[in-house]
């Protein structure tokens, strides 16, 4: 079954008549996910419960969309609109149906909400609602969850492949990173390698010294100094992303504090890994990780102030509840979901360490697909 | 005046109490525009009419936001939330006011709509509306327009600087592009150079042969062949983006058809340039361009099926009505707006040419900041 057929099936189960995706300037990743091609102008994908799928697009993007769908064996009619009036006339009959799914989230300010489905812009929502005030619009969250949370065997093959490629590039870092290079230069060179085989799955975080203490540091023009160097980066090839953090020591004689933090983090990551299993509540690996850190004398509430992991997939922040000690008990891991395992310890304005690997949730045990070094790597 | 102060002033003119920007995973570019730093977790920027600006953010991003605001001389309180409940409690008093601006567009399916202001996701809008049902939420479009459409002298300085840097890199292309390289390799190398000084303002379009006929072609693994090579690319340094298209001929003896199309396009671009002036309706440069193409025997309605230009700025598709022959008469260019001028001619499944330069709207004449070659460049 291709993605259109899968979505159609979920739609039928939900007694919906169609799933409408509105995308402009890549505002909704489900466009690229379904079409297999990045489309920039305003376009609409309509997946119909009756199988009569339609794409409304501008003339200049129609040929590449048609070609991509043909390659994927997807049956869908690609219709060109030239003016906004034409678009409205084409759109109107599609949504004058009893029940249409749209990509909006519900209760997004609650841990139990579906913010992962929240793509449609408010103005677009208003425009659709005005066009078809009688239609019942419902959240496409269940369709998105079904298509993207548990991975197919092809997805897992893609993941193993992209992980291997990414690890090979990270292993070479000590060969070319030098004191005096800037963070930006490291990012540029690493992402150049990525672009030869795929693309960065997000903008790499390169943090030297005190910058390593900001988990979402914006790579800067600061020169690499002796001491901590944190590299958080990911590669996308085909449909899967990696997300990996390695923390290096630059120069001689890593400090005792650094080694102690590194070793404790590694141990806490391993402790968590044992719980990346089918049926385990999402909060449990995070609790086990924190227990391990506490046992080694680290004040985790103060020093480790983010979640342990997030779902990974077509996007670097994928579909699925986070792995966090505060996630409600009813959220459970499922076989063939893919998650990061990324504990960190940060001393504000001084330095930080984070170790991050990517893991496939297994029936009885997980399959780790990336591997940070057990001991600190010295550059 | 910094951006917070400018926004505050517009807000006061609109009799609004605050402007609330909601951003998660870079969903709203106004976050980076205002904070000067890319923030990934869910965060809220509240610009208050009374000057008591607030940022609500997660612990791990607070230090870098504080540092960036301090560098910019912006007075705003950065408040950390740890749970969704805390966030709701912090947010609630901010929006329990008579009139709050949000980034949504109105009439987005009309040429006269404000889709450029449409950033907030529907689920976020619902959450805010539920939290403060009595508040009047209005579109922030006038604030966004004021902040981003007409450029400041610093913006124009940034633009001239980034244009120069980008041109220098494009001029070197014939030195290293060879038959047999892939489109992807060209993109990777070019964007590597960009990343050393800034970043790509969008993913470069590299189209060899028939791929040049798809204006929004997705760069592929196809090898460069003799004939047409289209490169559409842009660089961002500081606050301004370029967007430039050069169409080269690879190999000996460019075809007569290619030379004819190239020359006619260049002439049409020059004809349009004369109307990139203050007070001119946005549709006029496009009409002049099409008149010029028609005069040279090209069926522009069939062969040139996109607009002539778009606003350029902090984003590659900036704030301002398009330059298109079908744009309503009341949209007029203003001094110090920045636009692309990018006519194209495409023969589906065969080849295409596009020539694109960036232009500052002038009082009496425009200032062109990038320059495609008058005659085809042979590689």
C-alpha cells in the first residue's frame, strides 16, 4: 500500500470523506511526505475516501508533481489553477462533503494534546471554514499518527543506512577539526558532506566552551578553544533523519569533572536504553536515566533540564509522545517506533555535555543504530 | 528605534494592547526576526503597548535569548516555564486584555488578502481563543507590513553586502562546474561556500537540460549534460537574502534558440527595470516585461507562466504584493522596498531560461544590486 492508500483506509475508518492538506512555502511537511517532492507555491492535496485523489497546484509546479507521483505509482489527478478564483472553484466541491480532515492540533497546550498535527495556518483554516460552513472539519491527527509513528520496514532500512553514513562522517571529525577554526566552519564542512549524499536534518549545533552549556545554541563565529566541544547534528537520506550528539574534548588532559560527567551520562543513557521497549510507558526510560544520574551524585533536576528523547522519522522531531519523566503514564512505546536517547548535563556559562543516540523500539530489546563513544574522544 | 519599539508604536496606533507571537520549531519567522536567535522549543513573544515586553520560554533556551536581547539593547523580561500548566498561567494575564494582535492572515484566498501575515497554526489559535474568549484578536498584518516591507538603511547596507558576496561566488562557477558532475554536487559546493559566510536563503535549484524547464525543480542526482544549466540560488547574511538566477550554456556552440531566448529575456528584464520605481503599480513592470517578450515574438502567456517578481528581505519571499501583470492596480511600489526581477521562458520537457536580479525600488530609478550577464556565459 502506498501512503495515499494507507491514508484513504484510515479516513474510511474515521468515516471521513477526505483529508485536505494545504501547503505554501513548505508550511506543511505532509506535502513532501506524500508527493515526494518539495513544492513551494500554494497547493492543495485532497485524499478522497472514494479514491479520487486530487492535487491543485500552479502551472509551474504541476509537471514535477506529476512525474513524482508517477514514479511512486500513485493515482491522483493533478489540476492546475491560474487565479485565486479558479482555485476557489476547484476547491469548493472537494470540501462540500459531510466530514473533512484538516491538519490542526487539538488541546495543544496540554501534554495530551495533538500539537504534532498542527500545520494548517489560522488564515487558511478561516478561508476553508468560510467556503464550506456546513462541513464538519475534524483533526487529521489519527491519520498522521498512523502514517508516521510506527515505522515500516523500508523506513527502518533507510534509518540504518543514514545512521551508518552519518557515523562515518562523525568518526572523521578528529582528523580535521582544529583549535582556531570557527564553529561555523565546522558546521559548513560537515553539512557539505551531508549535502553530497542527502541533506542536514536540521542546522547543526556546534558549541565550543561555554556554548556547550546552551542545548539549542546557535552555531556562531566563535573560534574552537581547548576544552569541551559539543556537536549535535543529523543527516536525512530518503525518508529518515538521524539526530546525534557527540561531545569531544579538545586539547590535552580532559578535566576530571568532564570525564566524570561524560561517564555518568554514558551510564545513564545505557540504563535508559534497557527500557526502549514495546509496551513501556514513555516516562520510564527517562526515570531510569535520572535515577542513574542521581546515583552518580548529579543533581539532575538542576543540571538536566530537558526531555530524554523525541520521536524521529521523516522530520527530526517526529510523531509520537516525548520520552520525559513527566509524560503521563498512558503514553507507551511501540515496536518499530524510533526515538532519540539524549541525556545532558549543563553548567550554565561554563560547559555542558550531551550524548545522543538513535534507537528503534524493540519487542524485547531495542536496536541502537548510532553509537557515541563510551569514553570521551580527544581531538 | 529597535524592532520592539517600532512594533510597540504601530500597536499603539492600532489601539492594540499587545502583539503575541507563538513559535515552535521555527514555525514563525518573526521569532528569529525579533529575538535575533533561532529558538526551537515552544515559546511566546509578547510585545506590549505599555512597553512591558515578555518572552515565555523553556529553561534550556532562556540563556541564549537573554544574551541576544541584551546584545540588541532590547528591554524585555525573559520568563521560564517548566510545564504546560505554568505556561498557561503565565500566558493568561497577557491576553486577558481588550485587543491583542496575532499573526493570522485574512482573506488568504484573495489577491487582496494578507496571507503574508499567516503564521499562527489553527490549533494554537484555538488554544488562545479558548483561554481568553472575551478578547478581541486582530490580525498583526499592519505591524508586520510596517516592520518588513520598506527597508531601513541598515537593511539596504546588508543587501548590498550579501549581493556582492553572492555574485563573487556565482562568477566562479564556470571555473569548477564540469560535465558529469551531478546537480546535487553543484548545490553542495555552492552552499558550502554560503555557509562559510552566512547561509543559503533557500535550497538552490540546479537544473540541467530538461530540468531547467521546471521553475521549482528539486535538485537531483542527474549528471550535468551539455546544453542549458539553470542555477537559482540565494545567500543570507545578517538580515537580508538574495535570490538570483543565472542560466548558463554548457559545452560549445549554444543553440540559436537558446541565444534568442536569453537575449529576449535580458531585454525584457531591462524593460521592466525602468518601472521598479516609487508609486508605480506592481503590475506595470510585469506588463512592460511581457510587452517586450511579445515584441520579440515569444508567446509569453504560454511560455512565461509565473510572476515577474516577489518582495525580498529577511525571508526570500518577503512582505509586499507580488510584481505580476494580474495584481490589482491599487498595489504600488514604494521607495526602499526590495524586489526580484525574474522573467523566464520554458519549453516543457525540453529546456528553460530564467534571468533573475535583485532590485531596490528607487524614487526616480531603481538600484540594481545583482547583475546577470548580458550575454550567455559558456561553461
